[in-house]
C-alpha cells in the first residue's frame, strides 16, 4: 500500500449513512458498501475522475459507535436521489491509502 498525507480545499460527496460499531463487529459497514454500490447509477456524475470515500464520524467515544458514510465525490450542484445524503467536507488535511490491485504476502501465506 502507498500512504500519503494530503490537503483538500473541500469537496462535496453523496452516499448512504449508517450507525456502526467499533471494528464493524456487526457488519454494518460491509452491508452499507454493498447497498451503496447498487445505488451508484442513481447519482448523476459530472466528474471525469471518480473517487469513493469511507467517511467515519464519531460523536462520542463512550459507547464505541459512530456514523459511517459510503460516498462518492460529486460536483457541489449535483442533486442526490431520495434516501441518499449529500455533505460538504470542509478544507482539511487527511490520510490516504492507495491499495494496489494485488498484494504479495511474501513467503506463501
């Protein structure tokens, strides 16, 4: 994997949200992505390059759950279908991990 620290001036996303628990022990995040991917064709994309995001928002550390959003980058003026959420991500620094098509584990594992 390739890791980098990036800065963004802010961007809009559209997607589906759910409540999830630490380490996705109830499978909510995986289910959310499966559901989200079936809804992609409903979003009118105007961007040439498409980026998907997994966005975690934790309101409190007391109970270990958080809001999770499976999302795709959109133009800020794009309308989103009913049942989907549109958010603007404020300018900030963030961590990016680029995953290669294949990962070698080395010694036969």
